[in-house]
């Protein structure tokens, strides 16, 4: 999975702007999944999300006059990305959200950069683990453990497995971030990459959905659920992955996964405001620990402090 395409590991204002927009879209996805799971089963939601998103991007590609590559090399890469970045994590997250609050799911998802630091260290040449990153990993894992709670070890019930499912999704995202670096080396445009991965994940999930959910026998969901699916597909998937692959190509796997630090803010606000969800104190404390860990991974606060210290001595 090692990629030789070097990236700029620091983000400028453009990349941070795209990252913030991406966090808003994905924060809204946790809220809308919380609506959809009340009427539709897991794989039906996920398959509708990626299939509608893929069709949306195909239309955009057509209007732009672009076409999809047809060589085996590209489609092996698309299917790998579709599996790691869509099929596995989306399914785990949707199933998990059927049993836990959307705000908690988004906070657990904030562990993604922690796993990405570790995966990128072993599988890339230019995103190695620095002392700051090592400290961030330790602090971040502490935050995740704090949110799940030590009492979980004595009561491995459905809610605990749901939380672990979200954590499993973050690990899959970590591998996808490193896997996706190859598209820059291949010279693949972000919209082509996004379309390819969503098409591949649709094909992966289609037989699973029909076998497990039997969607043709389901009752037609209400308007609220249908609007939630449209938002998930068009905004939180089509548009979001265009941004994701632009940031990934420009700033690398570790930086693009920092988006999950920002996602819980919007998800928690939406979940508490519209779904009546309540989070415990340990969840907020855990999120604070993850935020501190990600600050160490990014290194920006330390550079600002040391820079101010040097200026003060002059």
C-alpha cells in the first residue's frame, strides 16, 4: 500500500477552508443517518447513499465532458477505495447509529486521525510518526477509552459493540486515506476518483443489500427519511468526496483525517437540537482529550508557542 507520491504535509488557508466545509457536510451526515435508521435497515441506507451519489457524479462528469478510465489498474484502485472508504465504514457507522446517539458516534469517529497516524507511519515514506504525533496518539487513544468507559469491559452489551463498530470504521478510514494517495501518482482527477470509488462501493453493496435487507419488500419511507437520504447522497457524499480527494492530494492522509475533529461539533449540535439526544460528561471529556491529541499530531499550536517565544526573546 506504500505510495511514492510525496505530499505537502502542512495545510494552507485553502485546505483548511475545504476541511471546515467537509466537516460541516459530514457532521450533517451523522444527524441525517440518525433520522434514516428509524425507518430503513443498514445496508439499504448505505447502498442508496453511495448509488445516488455515484449517479450524481456521473452526471457532473458528463456535463464537464470527462470520462471514466477503463483500465484494470484504475478499477482495482477504485474497488479498494470503495471497500475501505465506503462499504466497510458506512455500514459499521449506520449499524452503530441504530444503537447509540449520533453525537457519540461522531465523537468516536474523531479517533480516525489517531489510527491514520499509525497506519501512515508504517505504510508511507513521508508521513512518519514524530514525537508530537506519538504524544497525540497516546492522548487520543486515552480520549477514546475515556468515552467508552472501563465499565464496558464488564458489560459487553449491544451499545458497547455499537461503539466498537464506529471505532472499527475509523480504522478502515485510516487505511483508505493511505490507499487513496495512489490516485495522485496515477494522475486521477478528484471527481474521477470520487465517482470511481462510489461506483465500486455500490457494486460491492448491491448483492449484500438485496440478500440481507430485501429492500423491494420494505414500506416506502416518509418524506423526512427520503430527504435525509438525498442529503446523505448529494451533499454528504458526492460533494464531500470531491473535497476529500482534493485535500488528500494536496496535504496527505493524516491532514485530511483531521476533519473528524471538527465533525462532532456540528453533529452534537444537530443531534441534541433535533433528535433529543443527550451525551454524558465522559463523552465531552473524551472529545476534549481527542482534541488535545489532534493538536499534538498537527503540531500547529506548538509551532505558534515556540514562534512567539522566539519573537519575545528578540
